């Protein structure tokens, strides 16, 4: 059997019925870096932050005024625009406009988490594993899914940064690290290994002090976040036998 490359008229999945998604699929692929048009090129606006993900097919950009733009796949409402239509150009996220300025964001497979300058975090998209940090997953009819079509506040406070995997989220809040979502490979760092979801954000046993230099480094879809400190590194292992928070010495 021979192989051939996909062209702009080929589709790996059934063609959606909504016109915005169809229009995005009908466009040819771009193989070279291209400047984004429309909203992101408005005079006087500079993009300060961008977010995407290894498991995501959508993106987020934030300008120096804290205005947030989203685009890409949206079948679970992960763009937070109040619908499930794909956007093929950057579209302003109006739900958070006037509430607070967005300073950080992260994209999972079907969810997005935004952090504002007030220390609050908001999530949109699929909450089927509790990855949106609501503290619960709605009990719906068989075949239905708990979807947040607009950003809803997460049950954390004092948040300064967020990072996500495919179906889990980790928040950095006032020097402590919180996680929620699917713990299948121990990526939540709570010492458990289960396919049962952890829907309420819980603090990890490792607490960071203000004197510690740290950063959140986003990893792959099922591997958790790495914490880089001045002297050591911490990560959540995906080993089924001993899923826990581990530390190793950084090379000098």
C-alpha cells in the first residue's frame, strides 16, 4: 500500500457542519512562520504572552493591556467563547474583559486555564476529569459531558501561574502547588495511582517559600510539571509502581 501527503482538500476526520470549522479546514497548511493578522496586528498593541500545548489544538495570546485572544479547535468549548465553534483567526475573549487582566494561561487537550492579575484562575472547556478545578464534575445523562463554554472561576486563590497536561491542571498559588484532574500516571503528585479523577484542587506536600527560586515547566500530555529550584529539581513521576513527588540534584 502506498502513502501520500494530505492536501488542503483532504480531511483526516469527518468534516464538521459549522461554517467556521469548514472554512478553517479548507485553508491550505502554512509551512513557514507567518505574521498573524486582524486583532493581533492592531496599532498600539503588543503581544506579551502566548500559550499552546503538546496535547492542544488551540492557542491563547495576551497583549500588554491584558486582553486575551483565542483561536483553534473548540468542540468542547475550550476557547471560552460561549459556543463550540472552531475559530481560525484570533478572537477576543470578551467573557473576562472588564473582570481582570489576564497574565497567564495554559492549554490542555480540551480545556484552557487563565490566570488574572487579581490572583484568580478561570477555566473553560471539558471538566470531565475535574481538570477545570471546580471541585466537582456534574452528573449528567449518559453520553453527555460536563462542559464549561465560558471561563468559570477555579477553586484556588492567590494564583500566579498555571500549567496543564492533557486532562489535568496545576496551579502555583502563594508559594504552594495545587493540582486536580486525571491522576492515572501519578502526575498530580499526591502519591496515588488511579484512574479515578481528583476533582478538587489539592496542595502538594512540597511547599515553596518566597526565598526559593522556582518556575513551572510544562511537560507532556501525561507527565507532570517540573519545579526548578535553586539547588534541586522536583517532578511527579509517571511510574505506576511509585507515583510520588521526586527530587534530583541539578548538575552544576
